[in-house]
């Protein structure tokens, strides 16, 4: 193998490969003649032994992630391009990003300014190459799977250059710029760089999930910081001209000014850094991982970055600043994060293992699992709000009435009463809660929690916090201080009923027998007229056991265990499932009513039911194409070879159905038994999920789930397993080596040359996130849907959860 060496000193270091040949250069500081020679050859030299001072590199140049100390450096030495270690604890636990960072000496000040794919993480066995077809590509070895590309093939790219401005450009003949990193900003704007509508800056991602925070530019003249694109927690409003202009770009200038410009290049809004030094000072605008937007200036004397301006002065005003189950507050050193209450602390867990995007606090125990009592915690000078989903309801109530409302509403988790004279009472019906506390905040919050042991609750109680015990009641939560009075009233009511009961008992008996005869008469009527005559009738019907036996032909057409096919009188095919639940008629009818009200393209519709002392049967829509299990594994023809998009569409449909159950119904309904056999396919292979909600609606969640994992969390795990089964067409996923499984899948994609590689890669990554052993590391179902749709990027999982 030929080696090119340009050496005058003894310090040598290999920097990469070019067209199949490796080469070395020596370390130089300032040798003008040598530099001219290198420029002439089109190569680069080292400004320090591990840094390549890049002027330009030709087609074929590549750098491997196995040697992350090697970077390309701009001619002025300020910026470097190479692999970035994104792990907070060292090693490759979270993988590596590739991008441009500052090259100012200490690692702590070398902040990334641009990353490939918005922070896409890859293994150390990856390579960046300026390909022969003109693309800059990032691929993983040994599979060769391309995870990112500049999409510049056939444009005549001849070289790549890292400019002194920090802009990485691909050039053609005559130094014509064909592609540049400035056109795809990630989290940072450098001087001279613009953010064009509708581009966004996204905060650097945390260890386990993509960042929720974004900096956006809006068409009507506004800059804003948003959380999940539906909560705006900071905005700067500009004034558009009277000529009807629209916003075109936000431009960051060298003097530290962020300007918003309309289509006529007129200034709409201007924001400047407080430092008044000249344009020679290094600056950048960045949305940080804490959700705040800041302008940084480089202090040469102190050798550190200083904040010249930030959008949100009070960090606690950033939405979800401290993460779930936490409070943002202040002490003498600045903002701090505390858990909502000691019972939610992550006792016994090393906080270094907790998701860096979270507060380190455990989720609160579900109120339905409280063994004896619940408590109402009083949090003074505190505002609480829901994160998932961030939809709170405002009522006009006094503080006492606000507290009483939440006590008596079993769906209420917390309320915040504003004491500013507005009378606003904000109700939160999600357990995913966070908030902030400040002595100047005129608000009091009330939070329902499971009562904790006295030894724990007495430890470290905040002086602004008090706890009131309330018993759990099916009709709601009753405060302890009113219990004695209610008891006396109940005794009086019993005496009154006893006296008056003898006068009304005959009327009651008469009504009872009359009603009983009516019910028996109704059960003898086979079907109502509208059910018999209307072929499109979709209302929920109740049938007797004899009627069910008739429509399923006396159990002759069995489709599975306790599952039978039948036909209603209006010719509508249905499925009858015989249930073995021991449940009251009231609870069963409530559950069926809830299921019958659900309507989603990817859910099997509930048609009717039968409830008799020894027979409980649920009728649902018949889906003709059978189960997904049969379609994947039991079909003789080769329908699963190469139909990647069809399988991804099926997986997306199942995810949307699960999202509807978890987030769009009036109450969260867990599936509880998600598997391939419970996904049916219609004539167009549209997936329809069946057998959902019975466990959770009939109160079987406690028996079906461990204390540390709820049914919705278990749904996410089961979906991850199903998603891998769909993508790989292999049934025994959890019994396989997932490393080998993913590697084999990459090889298969490479051989086929599939155009669906990106979608499959996203599906595999989000599936592995769903299979994490710790429930708090798993994504929400809404995040899963966005990843499968391609609207949300997904990080590389820290480890395969097997």
C-alpha cells in the first residue's frame, strides 16, 4: 500500500484514506512554503498533531469514527469537523454524532455548531466520505448502510471545504458552492447565517429522547420558542410593513444582532447582545438543551463563553424546564429542580442513570392503586401544569371551591387556583405533571397523591407544603375534616328512610315486578325493526343468549379460542367472543358503552353484547382478511418479500390505534393484550386492532400489571416487540439475539437496494426504545407515531433491551 509522507518533524500521524491509499502528514505550525505545496496538491496539514487544518479535500476522502481524535480544521483554526462524543459518561453508550464544533482548546468550550442529520447518532464503526458520485455520505460498517447523505450526486462536486465562518461547503468547478451546511441549521446560527421560513432550530437532544424544544420563525412576523410545536412559552413580535410583506428570514450578524426580515429585506424585529465589542469577537446564537435561546460571546481573557442575551430570563418560565413530577424553583445560586413530593423521589436509584431530560423523579403512583387513602397536597406559591398532553381546563372558582372540585372529581389529578383576583381554577387530568414555585407567584396548587408512610412524609417537608388525608371513594374523594359531619347526616338519613320505608314498600314491590315482566317481554323479541331492516345500522345492540346462539349458528363457525363468526339479521357479519370475566352487569355495560363510543379507522368496532348470569359475550365487527399473524407467517405466497412500505404502513396504523386509545379518548384506555393475533387486516390490508380495553375498563389492570409498570407502559413494550416482528418477519423476537437480528436486516436491505431504508431504520430504532426494561425510558405512543410518520427523528438506543 502506497503512503504519501510530507515530513520535516518527527511527529507523524495518519489522517485517513484517499482512493484506496493511506497517507500521513507531519505536525507543522507555520511553514509557508510547505503550506503552499500542500495547497497545490489539494491535501491538508496538521496545525496540531491530531487536527487536520483543512483547506480542501478531494473526492474520495474519508475519516473513520474509529479514530475520533482526527478532525478537519478550518484555515483560521477556529472550527473543526469530525466525530463528536455525545456520551455523558464516556464510551459509546449513546453513540457518536458527526459535525462542526469550535476548536478553542479545552473540550468544555468546544461547543458543536452543526451536526449531520440534526444530531443523528451512529456507532464508532462508521465512516464519513466524500463519495465518487459527489455525495458526502455517512455510513455504518460493515453493512455499508447509508444513514445520511448530502444528496448532491451528479452535480459536479469536486471538493469539500470548511470555511473560516464555520460553513462546510461542497464545491464544483470554479469554486461554485453546490451545497452548504449553513442551509440546514440544527441548533445554532453562526455570524452570517440565516434561518429561513419555515426552518427551525431544535435544541440538542437528551440521552433517551429527541428534544422537545424548538426555535421557530413565523410568517406573520414573530420569533418564538415552542415545546412540541403546540406550546409557545416565549415570543418576540415584530411589525410587518404596510406593503403586505411576509417574513422571509432571521439573520444573525457578526456584531451580535439577530434581525428578522420580510420579503422586501426590511427589518421587522431586531435583538442584540449586551456586549458592545466589535465584529471580530466570536459569537453564536444557540437554543440550548434547557429550552432557552441565548447569544454567546467568546471572552479571550477568561477563555470561556459568556451569555450576552437570553430569551427567557427566568428559566422556570421555560415549559417543562425541570421535567416530569418536579418543581422549578430558585435559591441563591439560581434555578433548582425538586421533586413534587418525597414519595416521588428516585430513592435508591443513581441519578446518573436517569434520563437527562427528566428531573430524576419517579412517576407518581396511580390513584387507582392506592391501598387505603389518598392525600391532597397543598403547594403554596406554586403553579402546576400538564405535560402529556399539555391540555388544562380553566374554570371560574374560588380557592376553596377549586380544591373541593378536584376532591370530588375522580378524574382530576391536580388543580391550581390563581390568587390574583381572576378566580381562575386550572384543572389537570393527566398524571404527567410539572410546575414551578416562586414566593412572588399568587397561586396555590392542590395535588392528589397516594398517602405515604409518616416516617417518609415527615422527612424534608417543604414549609410551603401541607398534606390532607382523604379516603378513596368510588364517587370521588371526600376531605377528612368533613367526615364526622357527613357521618351524622348519614345516620339521620337512615332513620328517616326507616320510618318512611314502611309506607312506600308496597309501591316499590309493585314497580319491581312490573319492570321485571317488561324486561322478559323485551328479551323474547328477536331484534328491533331497525336492526332487522337497515343493513348499515351501527348502533350498539343488546342480545339475549338465545339470539347470540342463533346468529352464530349454534357455535359451528369457530375462528379461534372462544371466538365465533356470525351474521346479524341485517346481513352484517360479526364476531362473537365469549368472555370469562366475573364482573357486575353495571361495570360491564359501562365498559361496553365506552368501547362502543370509540370510532377509529384502525380499531375494530364494537357492535353489541350479551349479559346474562352465566353468559357474557361481546359482538364486534368482522374483518375478512384474517390476522396479521397469519398474513406474516402462514401465507404460502411471497407477499412479504420486499414489501417494506406495506409493512411499515401496517405498523403505523397499529400505532395510531394505540395513540387513540391512550390519548384521544375521554379516559386513557390501555389495550392490555397487544399481539399479532389481535391485529386484523381488511380487504385493503388496513390494520384493525381488536380485543382492546376490556382489562383496564373492567378494573383488571392491577391483576395484569406489576406495581412499577402500568398497562399503558406495557402496551408500549408489546408494541415494540410487534414492530420488530413486522419489520423482520420473525416470530420469536425476544428469544433471538437482537444484535444479530438487526445486522441481518441491514444486510438484507443492502442486497435489495431498498429505497425504504430510512423508514425501516427509524422503525427498528423506535422499536428498541419501546423494549427498554425501565418504563420511564420508553417513548410515549405519540412519539412513536411521529417517528413512524417521519416527522420526528429518533436517537440510537443506549442498549438493546433483552
